C-alpha cells in the first residue's frame, strides 16, 4: 500500500477523515506520518489516537521547515503529501521534490475564492453555489491542476459557520476519493488537466 | 405588465428563450423592444418573427450608441434591460440610468471566468463544474450582484461546443426565472447581495 503523509496546522478535520477512512478499510493508502507546523495543533492528538506517528516542523524558518518535511518523508518512505488545512505556502523546492504528489483541499470552487477565508469570500461575493476542490499543488496559491470538485448550495441565511460546515462535509468525502484515485493510479496529469480513469 | 428591452449582438438565443416564454404565457414581463449593436445580427429576424419591434444601435461610437439605447427605451417606456449575448461593455452613464435594472447572463459560475470565451476558459482551467450566472450589471465586467446561478458538470471529453450547449440549456431557464423574479418584485439588492423573496 502506498504510504502518505498528512500536513496540518490545526484541528485537522480532513486529516481525521482520512484516518477514519483508513480505519474503516476505505482508504487505499496508508497514512504513516502527520506533520504539523504548530506544536499546539489539536490534530496531533487525534493522529496519535489513531496510532499514527506525529512530528512538528516549524515553518518560522520555511527552508528549515521544508528540509525537516523532506527528511521525515524520506525516512518514512512517503510517496504522497496531503495538505489538510496546512496554512503555509510551500516553496518550489518542496513542490519539485513531490511533482504532482502533493494534494491540497480548498473550501471553494476554484478558481473562485483562492487563499484565506474562502467561505467568507464566497458569502461576501454573493454566490449561489460554492463547494470544495482537491488539486495537485503547484507554485501558485490554490492554482494547481484540479482533481475533484464538489458543489453545495449557499443558503440565503448562511453564516460563515453554516456554510463552512456544509462544505466541510463534502471536503471529507472529496479528499478520501481523491487520495484513492491517486493510490489506485487512476490520475494522469497533462498540463493543467487531470484525467481520472475509471480504473 | 412591466416592459423590457433585450440587447443582443448575434443569434440571440437567450433573447429567443425570453420571447418563447412570453409566447407561452410563462414570462411575467413584456418584451417590447430588441436592440442589436449589429445590423446583421440574426436575432433581429427572430425578434421580428415574434412581433417585437427591433432597432439597431451602433456602438462604434459608444456614446452615440448608448444615447440611442436611452432614447429608444424611454420612447418604449422600458423598465428593465436584459443583455442577451450583448458583446459591448456599457458605460457608467447607461448603467446609472438603469440602477439594478440591467440584467446580464454569463456562461460561467462567476466570479470564475469573466469576460470572453468563458466556456473555453473553464475547459482550459480544468474545472469539474461550470454553469451560468445572471447578475445586475455594475461598472465592472461580469462583477455585478448575482441573481441566480445554475451548475452543470464538465465532462472529460467536452469540447467548447458540447460544454457551451450544456450550459446554454441552463441559461435559458435561469434567465427566464431571473426576469420573472424581477418582474414580480422578488429581488432586493443590498450592497452586492441580491435577496430573492419567496414572493
């Protein structure tokens, strides 16, 4: 089974979705490492409760942080990085070390609302639908080739909290499906297009 | 019944959707005038076939073109302008003459892919869903307050033609619904948010 690392910064709700799917036998990859850039991230406890090795890699010095990620992932023979609410931008060095092998999940229908507070941006713009996107990470912010998207309606009385909750539910399934697509070799990337074979 | 004018530049397929809905008793507004910026627009014939007055307003000189639109719409006591594939950007003068009374339809899920060739932009980006958006026109290009959106999937083998056809089907219904929302006074605009009451 292919070995994956999950990078988090906080609660790690999407990380937890992956770990639960793994525990249920529904993930076709093995989460072997969870790295947080914050030692206080609550997700580290969750990962340990699932028996997954956890590490902290401070990104106050990004170069040192990324070197630590590289060292740890090599040590653990990790083939895929999953960014699950990881709040730091990666440098080309790390991205090139994992070409089309870093998956990010973003809470909007990209290319709408990249960057921080995507759900708030969507509410402020006044869109009728939003959702989430998984994509391979490239040098831009939330601009990489799209793997999957899921759509949710924006309701008239939505707050940032209610919309975020509705999207998050889709994020969990979308991320699990995307990792499984990758693990089963169903994804091929041509330019900025990701083809998903029936596999 | 509220009187509306439709501005076109070409085939006017969305115009035709409005005229057909009107003929079927399904439009709660009366199309009394169709203006094209191009004398050769095939939609002019379609409009005449529906018994609607047609006029040409050249926008080679935008100021003169807009003045002609203003004169004609005054003469016809028009309360709402609908841009149905109208390929010219309006100046603040015309927009301020019809505050929140100009509706545009755009073939993407705005704010993604504004401007020309929205369907091609969507295919080139590699999104999994696209759609259409109706919005009130403001000074920006496809940036005004959103009235309605409809979502369609993007299929792996889509061409610009197949995706455009799938979106266009949604455009027709979305535009008719939006004009009916306006005609029935169901729309209230606060900042960039359009609230649609059950009405």
